[in-house]
């Protein structure tokens, strides 16, 4: 049985964590137009999947740009450098899975509770960006500058 947890704003994206029974983490994200994703990064032990539920998303995968439309997905095995962006004119919704379980702690630690005043704005505050840059590797998120 899947159950949603509290919604968060993480780096400008609305994140809805979903409680699952398997050995993976799952969230539904929503990204407004022209909101960039995290800095290009890779994971050494995590497999990651994105599926576009609504709209379209631009991905940069090992230096190559790929546009995903509704219903399309991309698999990101360990050591693949990636990021994403909403270059469309409307919000996009996406499903994101990390396997094995464990990456959800990044969202929990970096996220701002949706019901906090100005949560979206707070999620992109310089202090949060600095915290992400300093601690990303603790979550198997290795930023490629």
C-alpha cells in the first residue's frame, strides 16, 4: 500500500514523498516553468528513474540533452552525470524513484514543509543551497562542477 507523507519544497520543486514497502524511495515532483534542477551530479550506489507524468522535462545526461514528454521515462544507473530542468511554458509533474532505499533523507533534510509561509522561496535560500553543496555527498549525490 502506498501512502503519501507531508509535501515539501526542495530546491524550488514541490516534492510529495510516497511511503512504499519495497527497497526504493519514490516521490512525485512538480516543477514550475524555468525552474532548474539540482547541479549536475551522479550517484555511485543508487539507480534512479524519472517518468514525466504531465508536461515535459529537459534532462542533461552525461553531457547530452534529452527532452522527455508525458509518459516517457529515463533510467539513470550509478555514475551517470545528470540534472533536469523545466524549459516548458507550464508546470510539469514527474515520478522519481531511487533504489535502493535511502535517498529520501535528502528530501527530508533539505526540504521545507509545504505549509510553512513562503516555503518555496525558503527552499532556494542561499543557506539551503550552501547546505546542499556541502553535504550532498552524504546522500550519495556527487556534484560535478
